[in-house]
C-alpha cells in the first residue's frame, strides 16, 4: 500500500509578476509525477489571488478585493494545473475548504471520503482555501495551517511545505550570515510561535511563523513535516525519493522510548 503525503506550495514559489511561474509549475508537476510512483499525493496550493491579479487589478488588502481576485484566479490556477497534468495523463480534482470543514465530524468525514475516492481512482486532489464565500472566522487565513489540517485529517504520513527558504534557521538568514539551519527538530520553540508573521511576497499570507504553527500542530499529533525550498526541488526529490536530507528542516516527533 502506498504511503500518503501532502505537498503544499506557496504563492511566492508558484507565481511571479502576478502570473503563474510556468517553469516552476512545470518542475512541481514533474516532481509530483515522479513521486506518485511510490506515494499517494495530495496537493495544497496557493496562487489563486496572485493569478487573479493578471485579470483583475484590485487591492488584495481589501476584503472584497481579495475575494474577487480569488474568484477570478482560481479557474486560471486550476486550468494551468490541468494543462500540465494532462500531458502526463493525470486527472485532477479541485477541492475548496475552510476551517469549518474540520470542525464538523460529518463534514470532515465527507471530505475524507472524497479524498479517498479520488486517490483510489488515481485522481490527484488539488486543495485550496475557499476565500470567496467564507467569512474571516471560517478561514485559516493561510495554506500552511490548512495543509497541516489536511495532513492530519487524511492520515497522511508527511507534509512537505515548499517555500522560498531552505529550512528553519536559528535567526533570519537574510539578515544574519551566521544563521544556522535546523536539520531536525522534535518541538517548535514556544517563543517562535508568538513572533510576528512576515511574508516575503505581496500575495503571500503566511511567513515562517505560520509554517512553525503547522509543524507544531502536526508534531502534537505524532506526524512529520518537511520544510524546504520550492525554487530548487532537488532537496524535496532527494528526501522523498532517495530518503536523503541535503537541506531543509525535518520536524519529527520524538522517538518513543521502549520499556
């Protein structure tokens, strides 16, 4: 039986200049094609708001502006994915979720059954947050936390977050040349979870803090998360296909002590 993993890609990786970064999407698609030979893959993707800006020039900081951009961008994003996966004969499905879908047992079970049906029939589920019809109270607000909840709800073995950094460092590597990358962490420092979220991209909604919150959520549930660079997918490929960690940070629960 194949192991199940969730891949999350952020808008900073997937888009550039308010458009889909085609070469990076092609690389992502090829990686997913390759790893589907040994894993059941669920994709959580950002990028709808940024893609929408190519068709609609609105301020995403305004509530209605962001919703309108997401509504215009979601079909652009999905059609781009469909075009690339069609080349490999892979069918895709779109699933839009909110935080409410994880608060109701019936809704969560329905979501789980839909995911299982897709995977059994060799369909790649592509998930995004439903920004369009939701109220702020119904939203996670970032796909890092959404992907963590998807990982837990679908009983996946691992969440891989593809970001614009090589991992989690002891200090900001863009400001400190002596910053050291954490290779493996068994717990997230509590003070790190309280830091201010600082996304590096206009259309990003997260930052390192939301990724650490996702890791903390999964670690508390005995699940793993791997944070690595989405611009250079060799790190993810080495880890997923060859079992070798060259860069990135692995968040892994502490080994259970026998006895």
